[in-house]
């Protein structure tokens, strides 16, 4: 058993235990393996251990890996900042984008999605902790952005994503995740059919799952400490 395989199994056990503590079905929480800066071989090892969904932050790092791993049935999620001049490649090569925060970018992704491709799955990034250094819309801007995206036929709005302010206090972690859940519920009350809350990483996945996360983004706990 490789190190990646053993760490992947350990993360899945954490997810299962956290879900059970919250009286949730562990299958209701998807694991997204964050493979940014990792070589294609690491992704192959994780796939061999049963992992299918991978998240990438940097387009220039991701595209060669997507090409090298085209023989595998993988689901690619873009979870980094979106530059306008990179939107075409994102629209063409990814299945999900978690970091939409501007109508302009959403329109570009919609226009640049290849003909015949399935709609691009979208999460809106919410700056749930209202940090000046963080990307994302404020909670009161979520509904107008969601309404704009609903008019774009090549995009499918699936839910919300957030990276709350770092904290070792579980109560603070849970409060931020609870706020994102509340944002999602407000959209659902407005008629949006959402099924995804992308929240929780290696250090706070338990708190995220307790507050309703359906997708946790895990890198270090699977692949180890990055060298770059």
C-alpha cells in the first residue's frame, strides 16, 4: 500500500466518522482530492485507490496533467482564481468550477463551453468571513449573482463554496460553515435547485460536515506536505 493510498483511506475514515456523528449518510459527502502542484503519478496512485474527483488551482499546472491522464475516467474541478484570459481553457477542460464570483467570468465560461459538452457545473465563491484578502462575493450579493447565472444555458449552478478565516476554534469554524449553509438555504427558498456545499479542508473537515458540507476539498491530508 502506497503512502497516498493509506492517507486517502484515513481521510475517508475521517469523513465517515464525522458524518456518523452528525447522523448523516457518509455517501452524502464527496471527497475532492486537491492535487495542485502534484505530479500526474500521484493522481494515478489516488485513482488506483478509488479516487475520481480532483481539484486544481493553477491552470498552467493542471492542463499537462489533464492531458497525461486522459486515459483515466477523472472528474476535474477548478478551485483557483479565474483570470479572464484563462477562462477558455477552464471552460474546455474542467467539469466543475468552484470559484465564480463575477457575472463577467460566468458569461465567458458560458460562451466558451464547447458545443455539445455537458453544462459546466458552477459553485459561487462566497467570502463568508468578510476578509479583505479573500476572494468571493459577500452573502448579500449571492442572490443577484445566482439569478444572473441561471440565465446562462451552458452553466449549471450547483451550490456555494467558501474558504472561511482560519481558526483552531471548532465553534468559530462551525459558525462560518453554518453561515454558508444559511446562504444556500436562502437560494433554495428562492427556487434554486442546489445540491452542493463545497466547504471544509484538511484541518476543518469535521466542522464542515457537521454544518452540512456535501464536498470537502482535501490536499495535504492525502498527498502530504507540498514541496512548492
